[in-house]
C-alpha cells in the first residue's frame, strides 16, 4: 500500500511540475521584452517599446527635490516611455557605442516573471506578465548606479 501511495504522490508531483514549468519559448520571450525596453531607447525605436509594454505599464524610481532634499516617488507611464524612446537618443550620444544590457531572469512562475536589467548607468527591476499568450512589461522599478544622480 505504501508503495502505491508513493507512486501516486511522485506522479502527482511530476505532473504538477510539468504543468507549471516554463518553456524555452517563454524564457526567450521574457528576455526579449527586457531587451525591447532598453534597445528601444538605444535605437530610437518607439514601436519596439510599445511592443514590449502593456498599455498600463508604470515605471518608478525615487527622486530628490533639489530645494528641500526630500525624496519622493516619481512615475512614468507607457505613453511617456514611447515618446522617450522616440526622442531620447536621436543624436546617438546618450549611450556608449556598445551599451551594457545584461538581462537576468530572477524568477518565472506560470504567467509572471521578475527580471533584473543591468544597463550602463542604472539597474531596472521588472515585472513581466503573460496576457493572452503575450509577455508584456507591467512594472519597472529603477535607480541610477550612483543614487546621488536622483
């Protein structure tokens, strides 16, 4: 009886693991979302950012008021990021010739993922969700490597 119960338990655990396991396709799609986010700014490609981000994406960082010295939360939304990717690097002078863009997938579970992007001057922590079969960026929390720049 114990032998049969153990087989049932092992089979159940294997089935559960398979159902929740991510595919290579998911991993690549998640990585591509992070790359589209940063490369849209490198390459002045607003459509690349729009492809990666959910329409309700929010990007946040802390900022310091230069007069009071108080820190506050600063937010940017998808529409502003699309505009930024269209205008920020038009002179090709905002990034090094070979910009850093290291994507580290911290965790994937079913339809949600946490990703860390290490860029030249900052770090982005991202939440990416799979909606209707497509991975999309929904949250970004970032800071400069040098916190005094905020």
